[in-house]
């Protein structure tokens, strides 16, 4: 068929297809740019959530000559501090803000040099220790004193706490993380709660938590009450409370490891937002990329090789509401961590072993302990694999 002169011919099909493909390519390019731009904005938001504590690093540099040196290349020791501050949005409901900072929880996390195991050691806040002379934020100095461990944070902050831990353990603290009340609650809510099996009902008015025995999914407020409850649960000691903290952190670790969180963007972003918003870190962990590398490292460790334990201690003879280290058991534990050697724990914490309300104190090291018999030391604790109901 021929077209009459002056009549435009139909465009060939290949030309129309090329135009359509060019339009599709342009649309896809704009979509990719939009997604990349959104991803960049989300990355920047998460990155900006993290607060970096440069003051602690500057203060620690003043005392570099007295600090222990790293013993094993590749191993890392991270001090995790749970801040008991009442200041800040959402924290006032836990008591009046007295203008001081307090540490409610201290955990020394040791990552093995081969990254095939991790050991988290709880340090009781009531542990009696020598707190060195420290520089306060206003430039004045505290006096060296023998006092309960958490005074270091209240008197002079993170750097003083790190120096105190290093004096207790002779282990160099490579990094630190400070987490506050609200951040903890938001993180638990972001993973849609954490499942635990409770052997006994929990009813603590002061911690604002009431739970029946059995399988439970704890959300933010309940979770915070569970790990903080002390005086109306068990014997009222820090021993039981640290046992609950270890149990809960093991379960939280398992939940955050799950593919349901890490491979689901709609769940992963709230988790990252909650985690980064709650953290104050040193510069070595002060970016999303650095924290991601840390999380990726920890995730690669089998949960049964992530252990939680409490430093060997017993009631302080001059004040049963305080603790003292059991020696040489504690020094042996610190030496194992310092030399990056394996640490073994029993199945679970036995809180009554050193009750502060009249129960028998844990046996001294010279009464048949591993330190005396020459057997490999075994410490009371648990693993991340045991946090969730079977």
C-alpha cells in the first residue's frame, strides 16, 4: 500500500519501542536516584543520632602511661554502661532528676581475637573498688577513694569509670557505649518485644512491673522494669538482678540476630533508629558504619558462644549491702580475658549463693574452688542461646 504524496507515513514499530525503552530507562534512573537519595537521608539521620563522647577520650589520654596495654592483637574489650540518669525526655518517671549521672549497669564485653566467641562480664554497681582521682567536667578533681564502683560514674563520668574498670581488671578498655533508660525501652519495642520464660511471677511496684509466671513477651516498659527490679524480687540483691539482665540480654541478642529483623527493612530501620538514638560512644564506634561493623562481627558469633557471667564476688564483710571480689578467682577470670583464652560458665546464675539478705556467701577461693584445686575455672552465668523459651 502506497501513501499519497504529502501524507506522513506511520512511525515504524522499532522506533516506537526505542522511545518507550528510553522513557522506561529514564523513569528507572529517576527511581534509583530517589531511592539512593532517600537511603542517604536515612543513613545520615541514623548517623547523626549517635552521640560521640570526645571528652572521655581526651581525659583518658592524660592517663595513658598508667593504663594497661592491649595484650592480644585483634581482641577487643568494650565497656557497656547503662545510664541511670533521670534527665532527658521520658526518663523523669523513674525518679527525680538530681542533676547527677548514675550508672545502673556495667558490662565488660570481650570479643575474642578470632571473633569466634564473646564474653560479657557483669560488674556489680555495689562492688567495692579503688576509684582513682578523676577530673570532673568543671575542671576540679576528686580524691582517690575506696568506695562502691558506680560512684566513679556519678563523681566524674565515663573516663573515670573506664579507669576504675582498668584498675580492677588490668584489662585495657578499647571502646565504650553508654545506653540510657529510654533508648533501652525503644530498642525492645523496635524488635516487637523479647520472649522469656519466667519461673516465678514478678510483682515489683517500684520498678512498675507485674508479670505472671511462664512464657512472656516483654515490651519496653515491662522489659525495663524486669531488668531493674531489685528489692521486691528474690533476695533483693544485685546478684538476682544481674542474672535477669544476663537472661534478658541473651534473649535480646537472639532476637536482633534473627533474619526477621535483619532482612526486613520495615523492622530493621526502627531497630537501628532506636539503637543509635540511645547511644553515646567513643570516636572509635561513633558512626553508623563502625557500629554496623561491630554488629556484623557479633552476629557472626554462634549464640551458644556468646556468654554472660558475673565477676566472682561475695558480700563485703563490713557492709553486707556491698560486694567484694573473690580472689584469686576474679583475677584468674580477668587474666583469661586479658590473654584471650576461653572462659567456661555454668548453665545459669545461682542467685542464692551469695545472698545479701542472710544467705550463705559464696565459698572463698581456698575452700575447694578451681583456683585452689588447679582445675580450669568455671564461672556462673549463661549463654545467649538460653534466653528464649524452647
